[in-house]
C-alpha cells in the first residue's frame, strides 16, 4: 500500500518523502509545481536510492485525482498542497480560498469515492490566532485568524472535523506546525522561495550568501526578553518525522486528532540571527525596522501531546537548522534553478 503525498515537491513535502521512504513506506507524489520544482523529487530519489511516481496534478482536478486513486494502491494521504504566503493571501483572497479550501474539498470527494479515508493535514500554529496565551495547547480555542491564508487552515480543520463527525470510518490528523526551518543534512533539498523571502530563516540565508544586503528585524519593542518576536523554530527533518509518526497512528486509530508539531522552546529573532552566526561563522548585518502588521509577540508550542500519544519529539536545535540551511543555500544559491 502507498501514501499519496499532495504537494510532495514542496519544502516540507520533499523532506517528508525522504523520511517516509526511509521508514519503508511506498509513496506517490502529486504536485502542480506552482511553488516548487520536480527536481526536488529527483533529489529525494538520490538521497534515498528509492524510486516513486511523481505526477503533475492540481488537487482541484477531480477527474485526474480519481484516475490516480484508481491506478495506485493508496490507503492514506498526506496533504501538503496549498498556497502559503500570508501577505499574498490578503491581496488575492479568492485564489487562496479556491486553491486551499476548494482543492481540499475536491481531494476529499475523490478520496471518499475511492474509499480512502485516512488523511494527515498540514495545519498551522496560525489557527491559535491573537488571543491565546503561550504555550499553545491543542485544546485552546482556534480561530481569530488575521489573514485569509490562516483562515483557510482554520476552515479546513472544521471541514475535516465535520467529515469525521459524519462518518466514523474517517481518520484525520490535524498537524499544527510551528515555524519550520533548516534543510536535509545532505544539502540536496531545502527551502527555495520565489523572489524576496517572506520568512526569517530564508531571508537570513540570502543575506549570508550575499543575495540581500541586510536583514530588517521587524520590531524590537515587543514585550519579550530582547524586544523582538519569539517563535518556535522546528527543524524540517524533525517535522517530517512527525508525519511518519502521525500517518502510522492514523492507519490504526479512527476519528479526528490534533497535534502541535513544535519544539516547545521560544527563540527570538535576534537569538536566531546569533545562532546562525555561531553555527556558520558568517556575520548577518541587520537593521531594526517597524513591526510587521499582523505579527504577534510570542508563538510557541506545548509539544507534550505529540510526545505522549505519537511518541514523537524534536531531536535537533536551532543551530543544527542554521548549519543545514547554510549548507543547502551555499550548494544551491538559486534553489533548484541551474
Ligand atoms: P511549499 O509551497 O514549498 O509546498 C506546497 C506545495 O504544494 C508546492 O510544491 C506547490 O507547488 C504545491 N501546490 C500548491 N497548490 C497546489 C495545487 N492546487 N495542486 C497541487 N499542488 C499544489 O510549502 P511548504 O512550506 O512545504 O508547506 C506545505 C504545507 O504546510 C502547506 O499547506 C503550508 O500551508 C503548510 N504550512 C507551512 C508552514 C511553513 O512555515 N512553511 C507553516 C505552517 C503550515
Ligand atoms: N521577521 C523579521 N524579518 C524578516 C522576516 C521575519 O524580523 O525579514 C520576524 C517576524 O517579525 C517574526 C519572526 O521573524 O517575529 C518569524 O517570522 P516568519 O515570517 O519567519 O514566520 P511567522 O511566525 O510570521 O509565520 C510562519 C509562517 C506562517 C505560519 C506561522 C505559524 O510563515 O505560514 O509561521 O505557523 F502560519
């Protein structure tokens, strides 16, 4: 039997493919490559020495999904495919609702028809919104999202919960990621953002490699120890291993379960800059800039449920992630482009 990976050529998807293959799973990848390159899948094959089908398919194409579900012996789905840029989602909300929510509904309809009722979904810590207190726990109220991207994650969680309530045969894992950073230690796969990076770690990496002059630190007047925003940075390989644990559990337990995937440790912007400098020996020039609208002071996980139930916890720290990001960035200054 095989796991269907939607968005498997993307940043988190490609790392998860490696860990699933290493764990002895068969996989089938689908992606429309709107934010990724098929080369990422070639690199996954190089790293693992294993082959698997990679199919160009948009998750909004129900007919094609049905063909794929009929052709391969798929018994579960890990669903990464989606648009993820917070700022862009405010400018193009309909594209985000269509792609993320419309795409997920089309995928679920095709799965239901094929009798495949196990799904692991990429949710986000963003569903905790602005009003909960850290550390965020799975039983806190979700919602209060501040942008259409975050709202798509919140709505999809509700859709999946409703589906479980309607049919006890479904098995749904909602994985709330905190801030994924780092790259595979081979330096062959990593994060390859288009244009100017929105997120902190890829921005730091591009400053380090000389593509950008300096980092802008968005605000140093938050109520945090050094005034800069605090986040829970999780190494992408640890995150990928969390999916292996979640899919194994979902294969045997029905119903809807929610897990935070984070380290449980908060790290400030300046601490991450210093960790990068320490791990790589490269100086990161920065300036203090105004706060970025929509940012919160603190976001970090209570990660105890994933440990208790899935037996999963992070093994790598921020310095490991900085070292691995730097190896990937140096070897691939233009991402997957030659
Ligand atoms: P990514 O953009 O690298 O990967 C997403 C993949 O989905 C890409 O390969 C893209 O081409 C594909 N895709 C998008 N729309 C598609 C469609 N309609 N049909 C088929 N393929 C499509 O992003 P990522 O960082 O790997 O994120 C994976 C998932 O995790 C996303 O759902 C994202 O929202 C979620 N997530 C990411 C973060 C983060 O900080 N990276 C945090 C929380 C949640
Ligand atoms: N930051 C800077 N300068 C930059 C970029 C970011 O100072 O150039 C700061 C931000 O203000 C924030 C911290 O670095 O304090 C982290 O910012 P990111 O953009 O890397 O990450 P966010 O926490 O804002 O958001 C990320 C994902 C979202 C996801 C959220 C919660 O981008 O998709 O984590 O999981 F919803």
